[in-house]
């Protein structure tokens, strides 16, 4: 199992799917850390999007694009190309895509 924080997973996923490092930054939303990705053309701040792998609006399209749909096995989540198991389907998707893009 991974020891990455949610913030580190979001950032690694953003980079794995093509966001450029210079367009990835960290901020706080209340007490929760999130990754903010500015659009690739560099417009900001009105063009910024919150990128959090735990949000189904973020991770759902990624699962579809990379064919990384999760399934439950013995009370934990995984994907067809992973042998690791995670507590949420979102984490299973994110880490499968990160691993596939390395």
C-alpha cells in the first residue's frame, strides 16, 4: 500500500496525465490541502481548476480515458492492472494511472 498523502497523489496524477510541473501548485481549502492546476495556456486565476483525485468529477473521466475502472475485492478496491488494494475506488484509479504512466 502507498504511503503518499492525498495531496501527493493528486499532484502525481496531474503530472502523469500531462499537466506541466510549472502549472501545478499547492494551496489550502480550509484545512484540506488540494492541488490547483492552472490551465496549460497559463491563464490565471479565473482559469484555475481544483484538481483533487478524491472528487468523482475529476477521477471519473480519468478512469474512462485510461480504462482504469475499479472493482471491489475482499472489501478493498483495485483495478484490472493493479495488484495493490486501496480503501477507496478513487485511490485505486489514481494510483493505477500513475503507475501506468511511469
